[in-house]
C-alpha cells in the first residue's frame, strides 16, 4: 500500500467512526470552501452523523441558494469527536477561534499547504478541493446525491472561474459530468455563483474600479472599509473583484488590496503564466496557487500597497530579465 492509499484508508476510517464531526474552512470563504464543507456535511448528515459546519465569517449571501448552506454557522455549537479542515492552506486562515485547534484531517488542493493536520490529503493536481472530494468520497464509502453533487460542482465552477483556469483537465470535465448525472444543474449553479450579483456587490465594484491603476502589465485597486459601509456590503471578502481585474486585457498580474478591521489588509494576486504569484505571497507569509494567491498584512492601506507593489514589480522585472537573458 503506497502513502496516498494509506492516507485515504485513514480518512475513510475516521469518517466512518465519527459521530459528531466539526468541519471548517478559511476566512472570507469562496465557493470552493463553501461547496466543500456543505457537500461533505450533507453526506455525513445523510449517513446519520451530526456534523457542525463553521465559517468564522459566515456565509456570503450569494451562496445561500445552495441546499445545505443553512447548516453553516459562525461559531461551534456542539462538542465534536473529529476536526476536518477543507480548502485551507494554513491553520491561521481558519480565524482566531480555530487557529490553535487540533486538526485531525486536512484536505486541500493548494500547493502551499502547510500539512498542519494529523492526516493530510493535499492534491495540487486537482483544480478545487471540491474536485478532490467529488472524486474520492465514493471510495471512502459516501455516494453522491443531488445536494452533495450541487455543492461540489459549485465549488469546481467557482474555483475554475467557469472552467477557464489553466488547471482544468479532461478529468475535471469528466468529474463535473458525473456530478451533473447525479442531479447537479450546471446552468443554474453557473448563473447563481458566477453571473448573478447583489446590488451591494455592484457598488463595491464601482468604488474600487474608479481607483484602478495599470503600469507595465501590473494592474491594481483598493477596497476600503468606507466602501463597504457605503455599499452596505456585510462580507469581508473582495466581492470577486479579483476575477474582474484578471480579465482585463494587458494585465499580466493583478492585485486587490482589501482593507479589513483591526488595522489589517488582505491582498489577492492573480496572474497569467509564466508569473507564479504564490512566490510573492509566500514572502509575506501567504500562499495559494501559481496563478491565484493571497496574504494578510498588518498596517495601513498605503503602507501595504507600497510594500506589495514594490515587491510585485521587482518579481516581474526579475522574471522578465531572466527571460531576456535566456532568449539572448
């Protein structure tokens, strides 16, 4: 039995024997984080268990169409016998309430995952954590139904921006087709998760895009606390603005500076090959994927903006210089 098979066997046994699992994911949750915990939670509930699904920042309004999303709470309500963390590259991203918790199972697809669980199943070759769960849960004794299939397909669709990212493979499409055969409605999920937007989200976009700056293939903007207040936007995330910036013609690397409470700033990078922005994020204690990464900073917007833009420009110049030398 190889190492991956052994890890899968351990996960299968843990899930089978647990009666009250605690399922967690990262702050400012995206579609993959939400689809992961909801899909797994629904299958465990169907199996007669009592899962507790917790997101410290709660559930963004745009994902409340998903059946099972009503199970998500902001604080743990019951005792648990198993802790599962999904789609989270490091334990700090769980938030203050869970930064020191003992993690039994860590399932993720981020290449920068710190393997902080007692059991770690990290597969960067999959485009979403939902894709990992969709593939392997049947092997672990849990058959997909309509609710779990919808949750997992939603996570795949959002993390690949509608199957547009470079890590989408034929296997991704085959797995998505299997989820559709289990009842997941691709067109409805696509429209709800990627196309439809709330009025506060549109206002956030307007405020931030009015500050848009582009210099030599680098493009960036800022979301302030005042923007949130004026838009009545209750989340701490960037309202998917990163996807808007990364689609702008001529942007090799894009940045969103997202002001948080308590003197912090969340920074999100997006890039096109050959730029690997995870290398920049890791310099600041963050991480993610080569083309999509993030980090959180303490400091003012101006301080963080100056620091990050300087480092990002330097990285882009260094890579360009290496390319010129190679071609020369």
